[in-house]
C-alpha cells in the first residue's frame, strides 16, 4: 500500500514534518511517482495505526494546541527580551563612547599639566644655574658720606 506524506502522517498520528525527517533519515521507504513521494506502508501498520490514531487524536490535538500556544508565548517573550537587549546594547555603546571621550579629555589635561610642570622645573633649573654661574657682586669699599647736621 502507498500513502502520500500527508495521509501517512495522519494515519500514524505524527506531523508531516516528522515524516519528512524520517524520510531524510531514510527510516521510511518511499516511491517517487510523477514527482510526488508515496510512503510504502505494510497493511498491518495501517491496521495498527488507525485505531491508535483515532483513540489518541483528540488528546494529541489538545497537546499540540497547548504546545503551540506556549510556543507563541515564548516567541513573544523572546521578542520583548531581544528589544530590551538591543536597547541596553545601545545604552552601553553610548556610555562606552562617553567613557572613551572622558578618558581622552583627562589624558589631555594630565599631559598639559605634566608639560607645565616640566617647564616650571626647567625654569627653576635655569634660575639655579644662572645663580651659580654669575659671580656675586662685590661691595665697594669707600667712604660713606655722612650728612653734616
């Protein structure tokens, strides 16, 4: 017996995606007729699967609906968290730029201060050198004039 992928999925009680996965794993035999895949099914499989499918179908359908609902909820939650994460990434990027700018400003300020200190030190060194090199002025000995009163 040959069943389409959809018929086989319904008969066995699984999704068509699960059937495609089994085909990909080569766990099912199929025949290609006019470009369409037909699953080759043993008659005993159909007889066993049919009662199981009819007995479990409402329960499986409810479970699938519940899982789909949960999946939609989780996807919505993922989208919200992704938005928050993107917003935080932008905030971090902005703060990082501000931090880099602040560090650059501080670096510039410190370099200016260091250069000023170097100039002051050089100036003081020149003053000291000039003082040591210049001879001291000698006091002239001579008469001091006294005022007559």
